[in-house]
C-alpha cells in the first residue's frame, strides 16, 4: 500500500506556516528542520510507470506497517540545494547529478527511479511551491530532500510492489556549526566500519546513515566534530566521514579516495575536484593511508550539507596532527570558488546552475 497524504494534527495550517515564517531568524539559520508549506509526491506500481505526481501540503504521510522501507530499509535519499541570487533568481546546483545518483542507487536496491527529467521537474515544482522559504542571498539555502522509498506492503523479502518518490524542503544554514568554524576529526580505528566492498556504501541508501550515529556520538562526547572511517578490508586507508567526503593536500597535489563502491560519489566532491584542477592542482583519486594523511599539509571535507570545510586537526590513536587552515588554505579558495558560483556572485561558466 502506498502512503497517502492525509490531514493530521501535524498537517500545517496556513496560519501556522505564516507564523513560523515570521519567526525564522534568517541571520542564524542552522542545519535543522523548518517545515515548509508543500511537498511533492509521486507513486510507482510494479509494472507501471511513475505517476505524474503532484504538490500537496507538507505533512505526515500514512504508510503500511508492512512497507519495505519500514521492515527492510528499502529506501534512498538525495540532498541538493536551491539558492536565491542578488538579482532575484532562484537556482539549483547540479540537480541532474542527484537524479543520476538516485537512479544508480535504485538499481542497487532493485527499485525503479524516476527519470532525470521527472526528478528535475519535481524538484523545481517543490522549490517553486516553497519559494518564500528560499533564504535571502548569502543567508543560506533551501535544502531539498528527495526520497525514494519502498512503500508497498509485503512480508517476505522482495522488492516492494510500490514505491513513493517524495520531496520536501527546508531552509538551512551551515551543517558543521562549530565555534572555530573548523573540524576536529577522530579516526575510527577500533570498532565499526561505515562500508565494505560489495555493500551499499557507494549509493545513498537510507541504511548507510543510522549505523554511523553510534560512533559519531562517541566522538562528539570526546569533543570531536566528526568521525573519519577507515576501509573495512585493511583498516589502513581513509574513506569517508559520517556525511562527507575527504581530501588531503600536499604541494600541488590534491588526493581523495577512489569511488569503488565503498564511498559516496559526492557531487560536491566531483565539483571541487574540477575547480582544483582549474587552478592548476593535480587531482588524484587513489587509496590514502592514514599515515599519508597524517603527513599531509591540509585536509578538508566536502558534501552538499557540509559544502567545503577545513579540517584543523585529525586524531589517530594517541597522535594528533594539526593542518593548514585559513586564508592560505586551498579549502578556503575552493569554498569561495564553489559558493560564488552557487550564489551567483560569479558567472557559472560550468553550466552547473539550473534556473527555476
Ligand atoms: C548531504 O550532504 O546532503 C547529506 O546527505 C548529509 C546529510 C546526512 C545531513
């Protein structure tokens, strides 16, 4: 059974959203949920094509207790952002890449994904319906969360008889709001892994995320901003943080772990690699041992929510290394190059921005 959108006590009334809108502090946006007015919902039944879908009021959905997402975790999510420019345009960053990544994930989880055309159209409709929630220029962005979930009821393990493609959106600010603005990472060397060869680490499966929370909370309780996971096969190479990709810099070489199914093919990762090449850096994708990272001059991480974030320290066992940060750091240059394109401060010569 597919989820039906219904009027519940949590469905937002116009007066509620007006009041919440009036109370948003655009100067202090955080990466947290501020429900907006509308969401997009489309459904797919096995053997048919995706329904056209439509915009409905944002609110709870009703879903079978036997759904594949509840019982077996059959679900994917995406994350992308819309930005308001000074000249009053609203633009998306590389939505075609998210559409493609959802298709790759759907293939891995035996689901049917919307076409890229339907995905982008639905994202645009969601943003347009929630236009007033796109933060003013430079104050943040509208974070768009497309979901593809196995919503059909079933008991034996199989692919769901029905999927739901749903998109909601929320205005957000910085993800890692730490006082120094810099990250202090703990390398997780002693217990859990995020991913392994042949697993789902290379797709944006919902099931990749809650298992890292335990390690993340442990690191947080020790004062770290995030955890850096090592590869499960050897425990020697760096792979990924809980929600972002990692890069190291030495001289004019920028290195990041390769896409071999264990790390997420980040869209910011791909974009930042291109920008680094544009300014003369050599970008390599290959295994990076922890020891090599500890010898690097600079470390930074990337992601849609994270954007580009400098890492100030990495702690591995009893060793703590400090890296270059600030104006001279490559991550600062790359952050500016990327966000200038996203916010329309410089011309988008890459064709990355999609007008709404
Ligand atoms: C994103 O950067 O869009 C993510 O998916 C991170 C999210 C888990 C907060």
